[in-house]
C-alpha cells in the first residue's frame, strides 16, 4: 500500500522565505524579469518595494545588474523561470562567477514543470550548464519546507549559487523547520541494500513512489536526495555504490550533464558493486502538455524505476 502524503507547490515557499530573510538582513534585494507573480515573489515587492527590482524581459541585463549590486555590498536574489534566469543568462552568469560575486539565482518551473507552455519554456539543461561553471554552487531542494531551508542556507553561503525549484506539487516529506546542509546528501529512506534511488529535488514524487513500489514487492533499498548537485556528496555516492546492486538516478532534467552524469563522474576510475541506470530525459526536446503526462511519456516515472530493478535481477 502506498503511503499518503500532503502536497504543496515548492515555488510557493520562495516569496515568504525571502521576506523572512530580508527582515534579518537589510542587504537582501530581489530581482525579477516580469514574472513576480508566476514565481511567487510579488509579496516581497509589496513588503519591500525599495528593495525589489522589476527588470522587465531583459534577463541578461538583470544578471549583469545583480553582479553590480553584489559588488556594492548588496545580496541580490534573482528569481525567474529556470529557462530565463539560467538558460538565457549563461554568459553573464559565467562572468559573475569568474568574479566570485555573491549573487543568488533561483530558477522555478524546473525541468518540464512549465509543461503547457511548450518546449521553449522547458528547462532540462539548467543543472548541466550551471554546474560546469567554476565557483558556482548548485542546489536542488525537494519539497516546500526544504526550499525554505535551502534559501536560508543559500543566503548564508558566500559566493554565487543557482537553485532549481519545482512548480509541480510535491509530497511534503520534511518538517517545517528542517535543516539544509550544502554539499551533503540526505537519506530519506534506508531499509536495505537491494537498490538505491538517488534523485534531485524536483523529481521527488517519481523517486519516492518508485521506492514505495519496490518496497511493496519485497525489495528493500535506499532513497537518497542529492540535494546539492555541486559540490556533490561524492563520499555518499561511493559508499552506496559498494553496498547496493543497482543505483537509479532520477531527475527532471536531461541525463546528459545532469544528476546521472554527476554520479557517474564520482564513480569513474574505480570498481564498485553497483550498476548505474538513469531515469531522466534523453537527448531530445519534450512535448507540450501537463508536466506529469510529459514525465510519464518520456519515462521519468516510478514505473521505470521499478522496471530497472526487476531487469537487473534477471
């Protein structure tokens, strides 16, 4: 039997959390590219109008201005859809990382979570193009409570950070006042060594239900949130690779350059017990549609996880 969970939309935690951290830190400013309502930061605009910058549809300029504000001692947080805040700003983001500027970028509607708006709004490359930039830290919190904790950790962390956040509702698996430690994976479930499912936060539902389906079949394994893609918790990945038979990476992202690639990079050059399989999007653009339907069609699903473990046993 599948456990029942309460659900919430992770991106909806952004605005209230930024208001909270701004109360404690008067250097925090927030920037938007004409998506303050979609990204749930309009409440910050209303609470702190003098610390909110609506930059219009000018994403590259927004990142450049954020770098200038950081140089002047402010702590800018740029929030927009991932395809805009990350996908359209690589050159400018690279420059602020090169300078080591303390800019925080949040990408909402990660992966295919902006499903009905079509391929042009899907962000299945953002982890790849952000983690490859030197000095950039990449966070992938899962549920709404963890998003709150990750934002607070991000604000207290010195240096450029990119965080991807889900638009689709996710099961709530964390307490409201949970802790987010940058650079450390989190064991969500640990009941055996038959398998390990490792996932990035916006694929929480698929990973969690895959784990539960396997448990219902009498297979006992681990469910681990790789909530920091960079720096990744390589020690955790190498440890479980010697314990389990199979590792399944689960991501709302392309398997090229994303979580699957990052896990394989950790394990390359040494022999481990586990084989690694990927659940994510292949080298293709996805269709327009409801996000859950897109994920099912392209195999980002609990069923695919189940099939990989079944096949590995035969």
